[in-house]
């Protein structure tokens, strides 16, 4: 077998979570990432031997037999680059999603993130919308988090505010941003609520907590969150000042036409 640490998807996962930590998005053991992989991508790196079986605590038949590289519970992103075999795990879902077979990783006896249900439910919903969506990423960007304290949580208004902060925003996330009120994390309930929001947008803000993003690969998903966080940073810098200029709806329609995107229905005049 080839060395799994040389797999392109492993190299990219390590690079991405390190970058997320360096951005200040994943303090301590905050945040989690899961990457959906094809069997053909993992066959050269694992022999299929099951190291352990871990109950997932939920059912998701749509993902039965799917492979995921996922961050571990209680693990610090800053340590992933030094001990990936401890902080990451490669699992295959079986038994209708109720069991995760560990094929590699979590070498200290650990297991996947406590947000695993939210990740898997979100994966299932995004695959229905776009079969190319293979990443779910959760983190705690400071400005987006701060924005949930001072901005009303209406999804349309929250989205429009972010769109108005940076020219690129409507191009990068024309589907907007969905928002959940504060909920207890690490539960099936918040997983189900997040998955429902993922049906209409790739970004879901958890008020007073952080954000979930979904995309076709790690780069795209990171960039999606990065763009929304930059917009939130600008908002937090100017929210207390009188607004003299903005990006108008007419200008956003120009961006739609020029970049071939379509803003979420009903969000622009």
C-alpha cells in the first residue's frame, strides 16, 4: 500500500486545517472538517481492514458505504500537521449510517468530531442539490460571530449586508447565507436544522457560535467562508458609522450579468 500521508487529499486536508488555525478560525479544539472520498481514491492507501467500529448516533441511509476523512473530537487543528494519524480519521459508513468503520487514524483511541451528525446530514442534503459538493467545514471566524450579536438574524437582510460589503460576495455566494438562532451544539437537532438550511445555501451561520460551509473541494469551501468573513470584518468596522456609499441592487444585477451568476430569488430589487 502507498503511504496515506502522501495521498493528495490527505496533504490538502492537513494544509487546510493548518491554514484555518492560522487564520484564527479554530481556537483550541474548535471547528471540524469532513471530506467525502470515492472508494477509488482510498484503495491505494488502505487495505480495507476495519480497526474499530464506532456508533454514529444517527441514521443516514443515503451515505451508506461512503468514505469520509474527518477531524477528531477534542483535537486541536494546530496539531494535525504534526500527528495526522491521531487527529484525523478515515471512516466508512455502514448499517444505514449508524456505524462508522475506522480504516485509518484516531490512533490514540479517539473518534470523529462531536459535530459528525451535523456534517453527515449536511453532506446528504448538499449531494441532492449538487453531487459535486464533497466538503463540509465548520469554524468560528471572529467577525461573522461578532456580526450575529449586532445584526438582525433575518437571512435576507444578513445576506444583503454581506453582499454590500465586498464586490465579490454576490459572485462567490449568490445563494446567500442562511442563519440559525443559537442552538445546543453537538446534537442531532442542530444537525437536522443545519441540513435543512443547506438545501438552499452553502453557508449556514450558527448565531453566537460560527459558520458551516459546503463546497466541491477544500479550497472552494475555505474560500467561501473566507469571503464571507472578510465581508463581516468590513461590516464590523463600519457598522457604527454613517453609511455614505454602498453597492446598489442595480450594480449587483450588473455583477450577475457579467459573471454569469444568479442571486437568490427575491433578494434583490
